[in-house]
C-alpha cells in the first residue's frame, strides 16, 4: 500500500487551486461534447443489460470499449465464465507523469432483465429522462468517458495513469466472489486512489466517503415436535417458533440502537417441516395449529460500517443464539463472502474536500458526504485497504433507481462531468 502521509501532504496545496487555463479547456470540452454524451447515454440505456442477460452486458461493454480505444486506452474484456457472469471491461492508460494512479469504477449491468417492463428511455421533459439503469449506473459510465475526452482535448491525458474497471455483475455478483471481484482488487493493488461513479444517493450535492458492507446470515432452529397441549412442559419445551422469535427479539433489543448497524430477517419458514434450498428466494413450510413446531429457518443480511463493527455484532449475535429456550437448539451461520465495508477515513474525507472545492470553484456549490446509512454496498468497497483513499457517488443524479420509474437529470450531466474531470486533474497534477 502506498505511503498515506505523502498523499495527505498534497491536499492543502490542492485546496488552494483556482480554475486554471488547462481546466477551462476541460470545461469547454465537456460543453462541446454534451450532446454526444446524452446521445450515448440514450443508446446504452436502450440496450438491455440486466445482469443475467450476458449478451446484453457484453454489448454495452463493447460500446464503451470502442470509445476508450479511440482515446488511446488499452482495453481488455475479462471473461466471466469462471464466476458465471458476462465479464468486465478494463481500460488502462499508462501516463508519463508522476501523479497518483487512479482507479475509476463503473458497472455495465442493471437490475432490469429482459422480462422487465422497463426497457427503453422516455423523456419526461427536456431535462428528465426515465429509463433502465440511467442513473444506476450508465450515466456514471458516460461521465467517466467524457472526463477522459476532456483530458485528451486539454492535452493532459498523456501524463495520467488511469485504470478503468466497468464490471458486469455489480447488481448480482457472480460466484465465487473472489473471482467476480478480482479485476477490481487487482487494479486497486496497482492504484493510489479509487473513485466510484455510482449514483450514491442520486443527489448532485453529495458524494460517498463511507459505505456499509453487507453479508448474509442464516438461522436454523430445532425444537421437539409434539401435540400443542404439551408445549412448555419439561419434556417438550418451547418449540422452534418461540426460540426463533426469542433470538430475533434479542437481536433487536441488544443491537438495533447501534449507529450504522442493521440486520434484517428477510425470509422465515417454520412449522412441522420446512423445505428450503440454499441460494433460493423462497421455500415452503407445513404444520398445524395444534402441533409444536419442530423447525424454523430465518435468512437475512447484516450491514456494518467497518470490519470491527461487523465482527463485534457477529459475536453478540452468536452469544444470543446459545441462550436457548428449553428443549431447543439453534445455529447461526454467516456468509463466507459479501461486500466489505468502506470504512470512513481521514484520507477519504480529504478527497471529498478536494471534490467540494472543485465544485465551488466551478460555481456549483459545496458537496456534502452521504450518511453511511444511505450508502449501500458497491464495487468500490472492494478497494478498501488496498488504496490510500477512496470516494464514490460521482455518477449522474436522479432518483428511484431499481424501480420502473428510475430517472436521470440530464441537465446535471455536464455539471458532474466537469466536476469529475477537474477533481481527477487536480489530484494528479497539482504540485
């Protein structure tokens, strides 16, 4: 990992910068190409790239690959067969300068599969466009591309070392996760700063410096089946449903007040017999009101802002599981993989300061951090601990992502592209 103290020393000098002659060239480039940027966004939004539509994901990747090739990037397609997905686009530019190496992260897939009713963009008015993936996150991919275009036209791209990874499975990660996210982790090991172009909370006045991680958990409870008239007896005990309820209630009582921590039971099956296949989104249960439940199963997720918080919560949950009601037993298991947290750090906050200063210099106002509770898991989290600093949420603003009403604010596209371009330029060029 690079020397953090050297990186931090750069920031006070960066924050004194004003709009320079070179930066003005970038601004003009973004304005000149804005119609092309909007046209490209419309083109890729109209290509279905639901995660499991592998050919559609590859098609969107091919569109961006051609554009990066034209800018002089060396592009490769990382085939996804080993993790059961389409794959990833990687574009690399090796510069001649000595500035920090940047890793830019996007994703090509959306939550809208071919059977979704949301397949094409619709202009609500002159500035608002509805469409599948317009903010999550094809708009962010377009911002990356036209920031690179601005660097080239301003004559600074040759000096910059940039690696771009656009994944094909952000919305539904491939398995095993270690292979699915290998392109990001390997790029992060080569980089100094990671910048994600997700939409964050879809507010152009905010950016993300901390994201909570997410992993799954499963609770299995066993009791003694018997006629309901014998429940609570020394021989039969409380039954599986009461024990599962006790555990969930204790989770809530002892952990729900901890800041940034959430744990959600999203699926529950209980009764005389249950049928559930791991990895499925449902199952079945059978039982009668006059029979004590023998089995219960609960599946959920847990989200934490740091690895330390996650491990502490796991320990408390496991302790709760051992405090069984009579004649019951329970087992709690956590997924061995998941999205790691992007913990808050001083270096991440410094990145936000630079980004906010750029925004103010451009006349767009201050940028505030997104509260971690509103920042879900994202690919940038896999750079945690591998880069000196990371920031996310620099994508297109809009709202209602993951719904058929997802929309993007097209009038913000040049604003956000200018901010991103000047931000990256100052990180790599200010002395």
